[in-house]
């Protein structure tokens, strides 16, 4: 051929005009600076692409395991919190039943105290009997207050259990989106691998062009 494969400035001609040369003899040297820079840039791009591909590929198995684990965990949490609601509702029903019982007992005790108050005034019962009735009245009233607190606490437990269930359901809903995120992660890894191939091809072309300067 009477021209080089790449354009460039001639820096050296190693043979004379009409000189007989053998195959492989260097005839002309072009300035390789721009092509050497292109090779270095291609190497840098390849290194960056390889690093990004390694990071993307390493994330695939981690994301795969994490996706399945999170989904299983979220499903278990929903079942657990739903069971918690049932347990809290049962406790609430028991607390209400207990409150009804102590309230009914308290009505009887307070009636007894009223009646004993009338009897003590007539001196038909002893002071000791009346004091016992007063003590029973106070204990019964305290039992009602305690039972009311138990109902309120049980109701709070239901509220908290329902809140935990809503949160668990939200996490489960989020976990169901993980497979799509995993597909995106895999797609990014495949794209990164393709970028590595392109960078390798670019480096190969740059190295060839550098060789063609001789």
C-alpha cells in the first residue's frame, strides 16, 4: 500500500526513495502521541467498566437471597401480628367480662353498706360488722377501678396489635416489589458486562491504531 492505515504526522522515514526493502522493514514512523493517549484512555475506561461490572455482579446473589428472606420474614410477621390481634381481642373480651362481674358485685356491696349504715344507726349491728362492710365497700370499688384499667389496657393492646399488623402488611407489600428490583439489578449487571465488552473492543482498536503508526 502507498498509505498508512491511520492518519498522522510523519516523524521519521527510515528508507530512501527507490530503495529495495524486505517484507517487514519499517518504512515510515508516524507521531504516536495521540494514539498512545487513546490507548491509555481506553485502558482507563476498561478498568472503570470492569469495576462497575464487578460491583453490579456481586450485588445479584446478595439481592436474590435478601429478596427471598425479606419476603418470607414479612409473611411471617403478618401472620404473627394477625394472631396478636386475635389474642388481644380475646383478652379484651375477658377484661370486659371481669369488669361486668366486679361491677355487679360492687352494686351489691354498696347496697349492703347502705343497709348496714341504717342498721348501725339503729344499733342493730355491731361497729365491727359495719367497719367490715366499709372495708368491703372500699375493696369492691378498688376492684372496679382495677378492672376498668384492665379493659382500657386490653383495648390499647388491640390498637397496638392492629398498628403492628398494618406496618407488617406494608412491609409485606414492599417485599413483593423486591423481585422486580432484583430483575432491575440483574439487568444492570448484564448492561455492565456488555459495557466491559465494549471497552475491551475499544482498547483493542486503540492498540491496533497505535501499532499502525509504524
